[in-house]
C-alpha cells in the first residue's frame, strides 16, 4: 500500500467517525427533545 492509498484510507476512516459522531449527537438531541415534548 503506497502513501496515497494510506492517506485516502485514513481520511475515509476519520470522515466515517465524524459522521457517526454527528449522527449519535443528533440522535441524542432528538431523543431528549421528543421526551420533553411528549406530554
């Protein structure tokens, strides 16, 4: 694996982690908002 391939692999991995982190935070926020507006 050359430098370019490892760089792309690292970028994709970091990008996936960022997307997952954002989705998790968004899910928690929506869940808390839904609980607060339930009644």
